[in-house]
C-alpha cells in the first residue's frame, strides 16, 4: 500500500472562470473543506496529479496556490471534528 498523507490545499484565484476550474479540480481530490481551503488525503502519485491539473488551470502571475502537508493531528476548535478516514479507500 502506498503511503497516504493529509494535505491542505488553499487557493486565491483572481479570475472567476479560473476559480471555477481550480475549484472543480481541487474538489475532485478533496476529502473535506470550505470555500478555498480543501483537505485531501493523497499519496505521492495523486499529489503530483493534483499539482499538474491545478497548474494547467491557473495564471502563475496572478493566482496563488499553497499545498501544506499536515504532519500531525489537526488542532480542533469549536464544532470541528477529526474527519474519519479508512486508509484503504480513496475515491477520486
């Protein structure tokens, strides 16, 4: 089994059409999230695919993408809950 890690993908896209395209790609990999920040469980192959697909949609001079690897359990505040994840199942 390939190693899977949790990533947080955050984006700030200047153009509404590009934003819609990036959001579609981001949510095709997402496990959860809100607006322009999505949580994704990815192995290295999936991470590279996500990067390629998003880069194809953006204007690198105007848009900003951050992908953070979460190395420890999340800090949960308020109504936040740890998302359940069965490491044997990923649907993309």
